[in-house]
């Protein structure tokens, strides 16, 4: 098969790779695969969990290639868990101590023509829903999970909440779309890329603004940081009201920015959120299939063979779309 292989810092090679061996898993022909911020982090050489050479990519839609369910179109939950530990049995599979995610050893990723996954990780795509929209299930499920946890932490329902989402990429925009689907009263999105701001503004009833302009909202009930750098945590710390909540999704950097003194004195809840549960993934897929999360027409699709250029364009800020999707 052809694959886009990470071979070293800022280096990708489009080349032949061995076909995966299904074993007890299902063989999938990849239709679309999104470029995630974690893929960018690995490509830059900043993720020791993803050593070269490795096939990256974990946001996947495809077609079952053989066996039971052959020809079915599916969205792929990339998180593989044991199913028997306390976390899995309590419905918090994302906290499984032996979890694996494709694009990390021992599981190769989906920047390739073929992929193998357990059958239980596949969600059938109904007729009429294109695979280029179903591929967004994974990044949007991160926002779905964060909003669900926020509803448990807030002292008021989402429909009464003023909300700030930091970052207009697919995870941030997805979180904003989930807030909109839950009738969030007021939704602000902070995004520094001017071309992306115009795209994000068309995706929903949001106030999209440049945080560098000093026009941040104040006293918001809920902040979702989908970026995760020191500067964005500092913004979250300033913007949230006393008694409010910050949901931290982004993995940009490990430390700095969070005002712990203010969190303590004003009883602000800070929750780190990682991926999603299996139920979150299925619920996000159902919402996409039902059209509850909008037109989802803000992606840019490129051939997998041009993936190296796509990574470089994202790194250089030349990509306006919240999500670049590659097609083998």
C-alpha cells in the first residue's frame, strides 16, 4: 500500500509500506483522514511517544475492505481499550490504563491506503452522509466530551451560559458547534488567523474575534481552551468568572499561564479533558449524521500524496481551513 510515513523531524515520505495484517481486526480502506494538531506536534519532533519511522493519522473514515460488513462505510474510533479495567467498565474508556491510539506504537496510523481496527471501534455511516464529513467525528468528539463534562461542572445549564472557546481549529470550532447545538446563550471564539476567522464566523452563530486586539469577553461562565499554550491558559484565567469553569483540551505545551491563585480564591473549576468515551464518539457521530452540528463544509481536502506540503502549509500559517483532510 501507499502511505505517508513520518521519517524524522519535519520530514514525511510518501512511499510503499507493508499492508497491515488484520489478525482479529477489521481491514479498512481509508477514504479520508484528517491532520490533527498532535500529528503536527509529532511531525515537528516534539512527541517522544511517536518515534520515527511511523505512520501518523488517527481521524479516519473508510470502507470495510473484506469480511463481515464488507463495503460498509464507517467512521473509526481510533482509541483501543481493554474493556475490562475499572475505567472501561465505568464508561470512561478514555482513561484505560492500557489504552492505545492509532498513530502511536504499536498501532500504525491512517495516513495510508489501509488500516486495521477492532470491529467495535467502527460506526456505520448512513446513506447520504459523505465520508469527508464523517471523518470529523473524531475531532468533534473531543469537543462533545468537553461540553458534556462542563455541563456537570457548571452551576447553570449551557443554555444560560456565556462561553469562550480559544482556538478556531477543528477541535475548537467543533466545541463551539456542540455548544450551539446545546443552545449556548453566547459563544465567543478567539482565533488569531484572520483567514480562518472568516471561515469560522460562517460556521455558526458565533462572535469570532482576534485575541491580540484586546477585545476578550469578561466574566464568562465557561472557557474551553482548545489550544493549550501558556498564553491561552492565561486568557482563560482572565476571562472566566468567579465560580466558572475552564475545560482544557489543548496539548500545545505542558506548563505556565494558569492563575492558580485566582482559581483558588474564586473557586474556578479547571478540568483537563482527553479524547472522549466510546459513547461520546457514537453520540457525536449521530449528531453529525442528523445535521445537528451544521454543514461541516469548512474542511480542505488534499491528496495523501501531497501530505508533506499540507503539513508545511499548516506550520507556516498558510492553511486557512480549520481542518485539512487527506484522501488516499
